C-alpha cells in the first residue's frame, strides 16, 4: 500500500462515490403508487345495495314455484323469526289459536309443501294479494279443516314472514 498510495486513495474514493449513489434499501418505496389510488377509490365508492332485480325470482309466481320445491331457497327466504300459529285442539273449554315466533333454527323443512304436488294429494292452492302488496298462499283440502296459510312480503326479495296452520 505504501507503494501505491494514490491508487488506494482512488479506489477508496470510487468506493465511497459508488456507495453514495446507491439508495439505501429502506429508503426505496415498494410500489406506493398502485396502493394509494385503490385505497382512495374503495373509500369513495359506497357498497352496492341489492336492487329488486337482483332477487333470484322477483316475480311472485316464479318465486312460489321454486320456493315450494327447493329447501335451500326456503332456508334463505324465510324470516328469522317466523311468525307461526296453529290450533291447539286439546285446549279447554274450546280449541284455541297458539301464536309464537319461531327461530329459523327451529323450523322444520320443508316449511311449505311443493305446489306442483298438491293436485295429486287432493289439495288446492289459492294465492291472494293483500292491500300492502303481501301475498297469501292458502293450501287446503276441500271439505276438511286441513288448511294452511303462508304470508310472503317483498323486502326487497320475497320472504315467508308468517305461517298459519288452521287444521284441527
């Protein structure tokens, strides 16, 4: 080294110059540009609200056909709790109507029979539209007390909100 002091100094100077030109690893940003716009756009865009036309069956007739034979649809389109009522035939002095709020976990499936199978069972189906837009589906066996009424509301998709069993 004593022989070539200027060479050592030159190498040392080059080493320092090259190191000084390189950015420190922690100072280098890791792709900051794409993250910032995505975060800003997500914060500025509200979550989409399901529209009526996003319901699988917005028309009641199509909904009822599928609701009657698809237990998975019944499970998704039944209110929790379900307003439920039946006649207690053993009540004294007379039979009486018993009403309750049935948790979805306690509902027995299927909650409603398949409308397509009713004729073969000697049963009838009648659909009525109520003043508030709800639909009532009455299933009965003629000349008997065997009668159930199912009430559906649209909020925003059709949902079973009440079941009444008037059979004695």
